């Protein structure tokens, strides 16, 4: 079974519409949809925005449905000029840019107990996923997540300087941490909706549906070609 998590309804609409034999189940306040696509088993859910909601969704999904892989699909902001709106990315690794215990002597982003800054996506799953974008401009990247909608150059510079990230969102690294802890392979599929700058508040709502569908189509192809 392939697990799919999106933060917003608009990011899951296309995938959910393609599923057959769908059943719904509420677990922990999150609605999980199980069904089939191209004779492959799928469980998917809308987590809600932010790291806590994303982590809750991933944990419940893994415990209840035991997917062989979890894919986080959706939209994100670009931190570097080489990524434009509607370009696509697949994460090599994720980091929480707002995790900061540096007053205690830790590096910024360091997750105590797990004792790491970056969470690496599964290479085989990610390599297969990037193939599913076809001719769409797609690149591997580091994704930085935090509970903030990034829309200013100072924040962008801080994130890129600290972590070398080229994409930012509000969920990926939380899902990555849960999957790492639960020993579940994961991959992140993100299409660029905005430039994480002063125009993002306008660009994000205008382009999120188009960007979300680009990412979703790649995930659907992944399920067809590589799903269980």
C-alpha cells in the first residue's frame, strides 16, 4: 500500500478523484481514504497545514495502515532563483528550519534524541518518483520546513545560508522525522507555487491548484508504475 499525505484539500483532490472502491475512516480527527488506482492499494489523507498536523497524520497512517512508503505531495515556495513557479522538486533531504536549541550548544535544526539535522528521503523511491515527472522541469533539492509562511528575503537568506535549502514548506520535515523514526521509506513531491517573497500572498492562492495537480499527476504515475 502507498500512503499519500497532503496538507490541503486542493493538493489531494486529483488523487482522491482517481481512486476506486474508496472507503473513509476517521482516525484521530483525520479522515483517511483507502482505495485503488490501477489495481494498486492506496491510503491518503489531508493532514492540515503545519508540522504538528503533518506529524499526527503520518504517525496515525503508519500505525493504522502500515504503508510500504509514504509520499508527501503538494506545493512549496522557492528559495533560490533557479526554481520558477510550476517547476517541480523531489526532496533529497529535509530539515526543520525553525528547530533551534542553539543556546544549549546544538547546531540550528538539530533534533535532540534523534541527534540529526537532516532526514534523507528514500533514494529508490525518490529516483522512481522523479522519473514520473516526465518532461516537466524537476530537480532534487533540500526542503526546509517550519511553522511559518515564508515571504521575506531575510528569512529566505537565513534558511539558505544555514541549510543550503532551495525549497520551503510547512510539513515535509515533520513527515520525514516521523517516517525516519518509524523506519518507513518516504519521498516528497513538491511543485513550486510561489517565490517565498513579497508577492507570495498573491501568487500562492492563484497558482496552488495548478501546481498541486502537477505534483499529483507525478504521484499517480508513481503509484501506477511502482506501487504495491
